[in-house]
C-alpha cells in the first residue's frame, strides 16, 4: 500500500491547527487505498499551538510532530519536515486554510498518472489587491532576469514524489528556496490553478521584513541582475560625470569671468553618487549574506522534540 505524507508548517496557529488536522485526516481517510502520515512542524510558537498538536498526536498515531528549538524561518522549517517524511509522495500545505485541502485527491490522481511533481498555482487570490499586484510584479521581474525558469504565483503548495524528496536530501542546501529548486531541478510537473482563499482564522505572520527576506532569497539565488545593475549604473554615471565635467571646464575656459559653477552641482553630485553607492553596497551585501549562510553549513533546524516518529523513520 502506498503511503501519502502531508507536511503542515505552523507558527502561532492555535486558531487553525486543530481544524486543519481534522480536515486533512478526513480527506486522507477517504482514500482507502493509501496509508498516510500527517507531519506538523512547529517553528517555536508562542501560543497554544504545540499543546493542540500534542493533543492530536495522542489521539491519532499517524499524526506526527516536530518542535523546533527556535524559529528557523519560513523556508527552512517546512523544507526540513519534507526531508523527514517517509511517504511515497509528500504534500506541502499551509495551516491557515489558504491552500484548498480538497485539491489533495486531485494531486494524487495526477501523481498516479505519472507526474513526479504536482503543484498549485494561484490563479486569483482574495488577499489585498495591492499585495497581489506587487507579488505579480516581483514574479515577472525574477522570471525575466533569472538564469533558470521561474514559476509565477507558486508558494510551495503541491505534491512531490519520493524521488524528488531524495534530490532535496542530497542537495545539502542551508538556505533552501523550494520555489526555485522545483523549477531548476524538478522532474516533469503538472500545474493546477486554484483560487487562494483568505485565512480562516488568526492574523498573517508575514510582514515587510519576512516578505523582503523571501524576495531577496529568490533574487540572490537565481539572478545576477543586482550585480550587473551595479556595473552598468557605474559605467553610465561615470560617463555622464565625465561629460558634465568636460562641459563645465569648457564653459569656464570660454567665460572665465562670467561663469560661476558654485557648490550646488558638486553637492548634488556627491549626494547622488553616495546614495547610489550605498544602494549597491547593500545589494552586494545580500549576495554575500546568501553565500555566507550556505558556507557556514549550519543545520536547517534544531529539534527540541518529536512525537510519533518510529525508529525506522
């Protein structure tokens, strides 16, 4: 009998975790030809999320849990849980009901048809329209400048065959960007559009910093545009500065007594070049930070506790 693994990352989801557990197990138990495991990985929640997960684990041994020692970020935690799954395929789904649970049978059907990767693509979303527009712009930019194909409006929600999970295990990537890895190293995939719903309960944990962190990870992992822009802007500004300087010199030589350059052009030039340098030093720093995190070889997460994992797992 084939085994389906479902991974649900959590952080402060006390209002959703019990309901998502019940909904997923009900959906999986309808699939009588499959065994299953449901893995919750908690990223050091500060509310009652862990107690509620333990309660579900005690009532159903197929429900498993990994409790992180601290918050290891929005990418490392689910990625680590996927590496610890034991099923013939692994489904990644969020805990806030924004990913439709009813798509699980559809994912499995396409997987049985031969697709090693079946992913959900946000066709529309009930989130803030301005945020959806900004996400769309980001996806188009990174897709245009990336060295590899990028998937627009893909959040990680989908099904991954055991062979692809083995590829992830062999990567040894300390800062995994699953959305890029799927397009770069993944097998033949099936994309299924869906409408993303609003959170069923609770507040989103995304803020400017987490969204910026996600955007920079994608940029530094799959594009060279930041470094190339610094080079091109440097050449353009250098050429313009030379031309302006030459024009000022000629005007001063021709109109020696009447042409007063003053300090204003010099101050504007200094502030402009200073701002440009700081911007690209910061961009360069993002690339260096990404390289540094990969070279340090730190663990993806440090576990505090795990529940219902057998020794053979």
